[in-house]
C-alpha cells in the first residue's frame, strides 16, 4: 500500500495487481509504473462537519427529553387534545380562540376529575408547556432531516453511514407519532377505573426508550467520527474492560428506562424514605397485584423498588469498573472518561435520593432526569474510547 493524494482526498491507496504471468515478463521499472497507474483510493472519511452535526442532533434530542420530563412533572402533557403537524404550530391569538381551546380541554377526563377549578390563565401555562415540547420535537426533526439531505447531496456520507442516517431520520419521525399515541392514552374515558387520568406508563416508556435509542445512536456515531482511535494493545485485561463497559452501559440504559415507569405511575411519591421503604427493607405491598408479573410494571411500590435496585446496581458497577481500570495502563483521554463516568454516577445517585426525600420537586426531579442522560453519555464516551479493542 502507498500513501498518496488523488482527487483532492487524502488516504490510503489500494493497488490492483496484474496477473502473475504478466508480472514475470516485465522489467522492474515497468512493473512499478503499472502499479502506480492502477492505484485506487480508499473511500475518504466523512468531513468533521458530519460528526459535529450528529453531536448537535444528540444535544437537540437531550433537550427534548428534558423538556418532556418537565412537561410530565407539571402535568401539562394532556392540555393539547388534538394533533396536527402544521395547524397547531400557530398558538391561539385572541381571547375567543383561547376560550375555544379551553373548552376542548374541558371535555376530557383530566379536567373533569382533577382540574375542574382551573382558570384560563392556569390552562395557558400547561398548554404552553406542551406546545413548547411539541415545537421542540419539530425542531429536532428539521435538525436531522435538512442537514442529512445536504450531506447526502454533497456526497459526504459513506454507504454504511447513509444507512445509519436514514435509520436516525426514520426514528425521529416514528418518535413524533409515538408521542401522540402516548398522549391519546391519557385522553380516553375509563369508566371502570378509579385512578387519576394519566398516560399509559407502557407508552411513556416506549416514548422515552425510543428517544434514548435515538440519542445514543447519534452521540455514538458522532463520537466515532470525531475522536481519533487509540492504538490499544490486545490484552486480556482490556478485553475484559470492554465487556464490563458494555454491560455497565446496558445497565445504565435500563435504569433510565425504568424511570419512565416511576414517572408514569407517580411511584416517586409512595415511599419517600431511604434506604428503607417506610420502616422495612422490603415493603409489604411489593407483590400486592395478581398475577405477580403485573407488579413489575403496574404496582407503584414495586416500580420504585426496582428503580432503587437498578440505581444501586448501576453505581456499584461503575465503581467496580473504575477500580478495575486503575490496574490497566490507559491513554489520558480514556482515563478521563472513566473518571467522569464515576463522578456523574455519584452525582446522579445523590440527585435521585434527594428527589425522593423531598417529595419530587419539579426542578430537582428534572435535574435527576437530565443526570440520567449525562451518565449515559459518559458511558457511551468510554465505549467509543475502547472501540479498537476486539470483541
């Protein structure tokens, strides 16, 4: 292989070798000329702008997740009772339009059961919260689709990257539809239920889960495009470290996803003590529902218990990962990623316990949700640092 420049792109060059029977009849100088004439460049790496764009996309998704959490915490998610891609982009302007919008809201269970004394000014607040979340979702869609079309047209995307970008853009569109599917579950009349109106925790978990997948895939791809790869030795300890990092990242993702069930069932309000749940380590109503499997997803006590266990397991795994990594010589940037992961994990546990003990105040709960994204980001950063280690 020879390193050279051709067609304005720099990179390794592949050489197409003539048949051996021809090579044996040519003098060495002529043979070298033929080799140079048959040089073909490898596909050029995407420009840094593509990686920066994907990092910006992940930041936009993070903003949507945080804003969605605040919308849920302020109980604003059911204030807009219909969905139009373009029509709803213009908010009500006149007093008559606001009263008409308020009257639509009054036809649904949340107003009839919870908010019968709500004023128009109070309705405007929750309406604008949901409106902001929906508009931010549209901004996220444009941040993905418009630059993707530009980069595609310029030929800056390799074939594998084209498939990944198409998948990301498709997931953005699916995410919007899933959001409305989730909201619809909270607008349905449930005459046989005595529970307060809320969206389905299953649909909420699906909505958050798809957002986390979109965020993770965008961040991972951006990091792999921008951060130079380390030439790490293929040692047994490094292989084990990579396996531990993958397992810890999956555990962090699962813990964040379980938070959707906590939010969907208001499970953060059932036992506001730590480390015990009330006066017991294992509460009496942990398996109160029948069949037993329902408790995992529908019993607020069990949901909070599971989230506690997952959170403790996550910080324990991160701490063990940090201690194990101390025995291995790692590049400075990789060492920084490990240390950052441990620091964010400790902060996140502190935020979670504080949120629980203080009865889920909105600012603290929103910060805790943001911390889950920060922790997942640190884990993905560390994974990208170790991507040269073979499986």
